[in-house]
């Protein structure tokens, strides 16, 4: 499939809708996305950032998730220590400590930059425990998921030219032989 912005948007929309049908997330939960626009365009992570791709992915994901009342957390690149751009409302609800930085194309990445300029009241936070997530281009979102992440393997695990990994989280199963889980 050709890597056009329309194809990327369509593919991402299908991917998120399928995931959310199979693993519904409650309104008010957090969904984290890490994205390398370089990998989506066929380049090497961190070397071919595309503002257009970052913006297309942010807009598509934000539309789907916000319609379901799910908070989107957008992971910055390593130059901002993988901080996350979220709506201020999300940070307040979850009592997340904000940090001072403004992502840009080469210091945060195109996806986080699009989020910073696309959210109503964006803030950056360092730590989050999301209920589900999408990793586009092997950006390592695991640090931002709850403790028990369950891998999800979509039928199509490529967006543009980038490898996809998804996960949903479940509560820990604690106790021993006397524990009941349902």
C-alpha cells in the first residue's frame, strides 16, 4: 500500500476502531501513543521527521479517542526523556506533575509537536500509567503502561512503513490458592 496521508489516516482509524471493539476502554482512561514519523515514512527513527505525518496521526487518533471520552497521551522522543503531551484536564484528573518543555520537530518529535499544537490546553508530564497503547515505529511505550500489559497483535502490524505493537492492560492477579478472581 502506498504511504499517503489519506492511507495512513484510514489505516490508523481502522486499527484503533478494531482494537477498541475487541478491548473496549472506559471513558476517562488514558491511551498512550508513541510514534516515529520517520519510521512511518520509511526512514530511520529520529532522522526523517515529518510534520505532516505526525499531524495526520495525531488528528486521526485524537478524533477517535476523544469521541469515546478516552484521554490521549502522546509520547515525546528521547530528547524530552519520553515525556508525554496530554490535555491539562487529564493531568489534573490523575494528579500528574507537569514539566516545562515545548516539543518541536527535532526535540520531542512531529507527533508530540502536533499534539502540543492540537490539544485545547496541552501540558507535558513525565510519568503516566495508561490502560492501553499503540507503539508506531518501535518507540518503546512500555514505561507508560500499567503493570500488566497484554500484547495485542493486529492483523496488519504496519502503518506506512512502521512496525506496530499494541497493548491493553489488565489488573494484577494477586493472592494464592485461596484467591478468587471472579
